[in-house]
């Protein structure tokens, strides 16, 4: 069907092809242990940038420490720290 949704078998075929390419070119996906650091970094950068857009002046290192240790560092106003989204684990 031209212009319509591809058949489920076609989607699975494409997925299999892409997974095979991922393994052949990059060695596969990172292990859960390796991915934990990647996700932690993504979370820190996303939290920093999403609050910076709204005018928050916290540095990335201040956001990282707030997320990692749950405590505010520096001499910024409390409202700067409160707007940083905290991870729900």
C-alpha cells in the first residue's frame, strides 16, 4: 500500500537490519552498568539546560552536585535550586 503504514513484518525486518548494523559497526549497545553513567550525564545536562532556559544561573557542576548529593552548594538563592527537577528513583 503506497503511502500507508508498512506491514508489521516489514517493520520487524527493518529493526533486525538496524540491530545487526548496530552490532557490526559499533559492537552493540552498552551494558546496563556502562549505560548508568551515560544516563546520569544526560540527566545532569538536561536538568541544567532546561532550567537555564528559564533564567536559572546555576552552573552545571552545581546542578550535578545537587542531583548527586541532594544539597545546595554556592551562594545562589534557594529558588535557583528548587526549580531543578529531581530524579525519582
